[in-house]
C-alpha cells in the first residue's frame, strides 16, 4: 500500500523512499516485511539487490518486547518452501551476505556464524524471525532501560557487538486519556480542580500535584483523594461480587495482580503469600493485622498447562479461604474471569497495592504497572522491567522493593536449592505442608503435584521460592504502611504526581525524535 502511494507521487524514483518511510516492526510478528519489501523492489520494481537492500535496511526498525527466547518466533523452512518460496529465497540470500559480513568481522569464528545465522539448523531448519528483523533494520530497541540493556548483554549480544549504533531504548507508556481521565473521572476532576486540565494532554504537568502530597496544609485534598479512592473501590467490589461471588470490604487493602498468566510473572509467589496469611490467621497471629482483599486475574495461553493449573490453584485456595469463618473479612481472595480492558478500567482506579513480582530479568517492561501508578496505587515489585523506572521516579520511600536482582538471580542459579530454602524457613515450610497435604484439593488428589514440583525443582528458571522471605517481609511493611492512612495517601498522591514519564505521548515523541523523524503537524481546532 505504501509503495502504491509512493508511486502515485514519485513514479519509479525510489531514491528518497527510505528518507520518507519507516516500518516499525512490533516484535517478530511482522518481520517478514523485510523480505517482502525486498521482493517488491527487486521483482516488481526491478531494482538491483544493492539498491533494494539499501532502501529496505534503512526503512525497517525493530522493537523487541520479550526477553524469553521461546517467545521469539521461528518459522519452519518447510512451511516457507510450501507457502512463500520466493521470500525464502530472499531470506537465504540476505543470510548469505550477512554471514560474509560476520566472517569478515570475526575471521575463523564459525561458532559465532552459527549463532548469528538467520537460519537455525538444529531440530529441523527454521528462520529466526528476530534475527531477520535485526539484520534488516536500522534501529533495534527494547521497551525499558533494563530490558534494552539485557538485550545488548544477553539475547542479542552478538548483534550488539557488530552494530552497537543500532541499539537503543524506548520505554513503554500508556495513555492518560484512557487510564486516568476516562477510567477515573472522580480523581481526574479532583486533580484538575487543583492544577488545571492541561495534564490530560501533557502528562508531564502532573508533577504540579506534588505539593499537595504533603498533608500539613492539604487535609481537605487528602480527604477528597481518599473519598475518590473509596468510590472506585466500591465500584470494583461490585464487579468482584457480580463476576466472582466474593464480598470485598472497601476498608480493606485492595491487593491486585492482573496480567497474563505466565510462570515468569509469578502468580505462584502471590499464592504462597496468600497461604502464608491464611496460616497466620489460623494460628491466631493477627496482632496489628491489616485486612486484605486479593484480586488476581489474567488469561492463559490455550496449551499452557502450568498457567492453567496455576489458575486452578488460585481458585481452590480462594474457595477454602473465603468459606472459612475464622478468616472472615481479614482475608478475601478472588480470581477474576475473562480479564479484559473494560475490567482494568475499573480495577486500576481501585487498587491500593499493585503486584509487579516477576523474576528479575524476565519482564521486558510491563504497562499495567504504569496504569496502577497513574491511579495512585503503590507498587510492590522486583527490580525488573519498568518497575525500575517507576522506582526512580517515585523514590524508594514510595515503592515496596523486594527480591533478587538480575545479577543475583544468575549467581544463584548454579547452586539453587529450593528444598533447603523451604526447610530453613518455618513460614515457607508451613505453606508447602498445606499444599502437599492436599488441603486445597481434598477431592482432587494430586492435581497440584506438578505445580509444587516446579517450585521445588533446583532448575526452576523463575526461582519462586528464592524470593519468598523477602516478599513476605515487604508485604508486611506494606500492610503496616496501609494502616497509617494519612501516610498512605501521601504516597498515593506522589505516585500519581510522578507518573508523567509513563505517558504514550512521551514514548511516541522518543520514537519520533530518534527513529521516525516526522515533522509535527499543527492542530486546527
């Protein structure tokens, strides 16, 4: 379509095509565009290979969204041969020319040529689509500072060493129009009454809210902030009652983890903490207790056994806890079915504590963490993804940080022994005793054996057990902080006031300044 429009204006002159067009490859899904543009330019427009490659490699830009190698697409060569034979020929030619470049740069390093080849030879030939995107692009970016750094040091290290100038970072953002103005009208009106409404179209202006975080001269504003939060919590409680049949008390801390169900996001760590709280209640350890409503939601891929079994465990644990009269309102747990955007519009404004607890080094960025922060939730999180930039923005006094960092995770892998960690921690031992005794699956014996075994496996890549002690300690700090509502409100306001960096407007401006080079258009009202 773009080629057609180009020819309507420029005819068959493609000399300036790359200067006027950019294709932003959003992960590996559209990476075939590299070969397709080459095909159009060579076969249809009769350009030489060198001319076509000069245009293509200066037109494509690649954004990577994941650090998980298994999520990087590999397309079967046999499938290509059957469906897209000409594109496969072009990919083979791109690879052959590229590997000559690698050989010149690293003479005699056959292992590196094998590692960097677009064609993977093991287990049946396949095309590494991420490598095709890197080779065919002039820009390669991650979506958070840590993520981009880890791409350079790990996943794409060979390519970074060859082309360091290609690599850059573009931290994700979310739109304040949807995630505050639309989703949280009460808080929006309150903010605008103090600083005007310019922040809605320019979120950097939200920092004007910072002086209102101090409680000394802003008691009325704090009371209004609390009232808006309570109203939002009432709305969420109604949704939870309707969809889950669970009663959430609005005076409780609303502790929320909603995101795709995946082992690296560690919904299981959240479950371990929930069971730990349940154990505390059952043994009467409730001095200075903070009532808590835990909401978990997120879909699992159709064939992802462990994710689906984790959802089943969450539901079973919730059923036992919610039906126990000794627990009462001290702890409620619900799994929200069919988690979706319209649900998040209700959830984000109502959340007190935002769970961002991935294994360090596994979350590329996250955007739910930003939606929660904008709406005044406090983050409990690992040093991972955009959590790091949120922490930098709000300061450690307004963030609940826990867990191993990336280098500590890697250092522990060689001698990771979850069985010993469990044996040495009485709280964790009690949690696993309940799990292994079948307390949450009396009528379904063995149904959670695989889940339990995965956490006790010394090769568990997510190292869930390793962060348990740090997690429950910071959770206790969060619970203590919540009981001081004056202090909690100050922290909540500061989170919103420091969220300006996480707007999609800033993200797109960064892409434009460094990659797209578009001239802004004037708005004519």
